[in-house]
């Protein structure tokens, strides 16, 4: 009975906000990936801006992530400034990528002229893009100075959306391979890393803060006011929400007062959602029937499964009072419904091999 009362923590504002935000970001990442794919089809210049994973790359991601974890675990103090600088550049680029469609839409609706300012890297650079770049740089600078959790979450969300849009999965076969490998990866580094390395590597890396390069500059220039403002940073590789949202608006609280969710726990399921959303979009274009006759879309089953898996992960963490590998719950709850539903609809083979194999099969009779 006491355990059931503990689950009431899931109804707290912080828990509900975390769940709603994660579900929204995962679906938004998949939707942006679909739109980005359409942009690449219309403009061949964008073709190099997207990476489609193959089997070897899918296998390398868990290995590369493990090496990165160990580097951050043992050498974080030495590479902290480098990591912060790289994160700042990546955050600026991701924020620019996420806001560009809205700037274009606003410019079109208001019929604003957008003269060409210059050309950079063989691509045009307009005035609106220059203004947007300044806004993005200012936002990242505000995060560097204040370290506020809201700016941290904003940049983390943009990084997640940009990653899902640029790193794509060709079919469920590669997706399943990647998810299963990361499933094992997450379980090992959360549950078993302490036996080999003397500490929980995943938790240690997730909770450590990076030194602020702005603080170092302020210290070298003897600016005591800026030194007091600039604190160590929570890197935007996770969402953080104060357990007391009203009392947590003021930055600088200890990380133990926050609920956290890694970007990988949104980006990896987001890649699956992007895959099935593109599949739904292609099937709707090919089919002459309406959506009701075809039944529900795969993306809604995957998204519902993501929400269920996230709630299960949070509930397990509350009941066990220990960190939980979120992918332990998210992989079965998202991949399972998609595979079962496609099998029941006799579309598993098509989804398993992807659209490329189908287009190749159709091309053979034309060649003959």
C-alpha cells in the first residue's frame, strides 16, 4: 500500500511537466524530420545534410557512446572547457535549424523582402538569416552567463530535434538493431558499471556540471560582478526540471533538486517515430483510400507506447529509489507495438526492408 502512495509522485507538477514535454519533443522531432525530408526532396542541395544509418554505423553508436562516457567520466575536468565550447556551437546551430521554418513562414505571411547579404560556403545568406543567427548567439550567450534551466531545456530540445532530423533510419531492421544495442548499453552503464569502475558511470556523467568559460574570462579580466553571476553549467544534454517548479525558477540550485531525462531517451525513440511517420506519409500518398479505412497510423501507437514506457520508467525509479535506464522501458513499449501492428496488417516485410528495396524491385521490370 505504501508503494502505491509513492506513485502519487507521478501526479506532481514536475513529473507531469517532464512527461508531457518529453512526449511533445519526441513527436516534434519526428515531425520536423518528415518536413526536413520533404525539403531535401525539393532541393537536392540539402542531400548532404542528412545521414542514413547502415548496419555498421548502428553498431558503432553504442560503442562510440560508451567511449564518450568513459572519457567524460575520467577526463571531464580536463576537457570541460572544450566540451562547453563544442556544446555552445552545436546549440547555436540546432536553434537556428529549429527556428528557420518559422522565420520563413513569418516572412511569407507578411510579404517581407529578404535581400541577399552575402554568400558563405557556397550558400546564400539573407538578412533574416543574419538576424536569426544573432538571436541564436544571444540565446546561447544568455545560457552561458545565467546557466538557467529553462535555457538549458530549450537548447537541449533543439539539439534533439536537429539530431533526429539529420540522422535517419532506413527501415525497421536497422532501427531494431540500434534500439536493441542501446537497450543493452543503457542497462549496463546504469546497473552494472559500478561493479567495473567503482561508481555509476552513467549517473556520474549525467549529474556533473561543466566549468563556465565566461567565468574564466571574467576572472582573467577582473570582473567580480560577472564572476558572481556565472556558475557551473548543466550541459543541454538532458532536460532538467526543478522538483518545486515555483521555487526552482531561480538558477543555481543543487542538481539533486532536479528531475532529469537524457536527450537520448527522447532522440532514440524519436528516430523510430520519424521512421514510422515517414512510412505513414508514404502509404497515404500511395493509397487511394481514406485514413479511416486504413486504420490508425503507426506513429500514434509508437507515441502512445513512448508515453507508457516513460511513465513506467519514472514509476520504477520512484519505487526503487534508484536511477533507472529509461531505454529498458522505452524500447519494448515503442518498438513492440509497431512490429506487432505491422505484422497483423501484413506490412512487416515492407517496413522491415524499407522503401529503398521496394523501389529497387520496381525498377527491375523497367530495365528489362
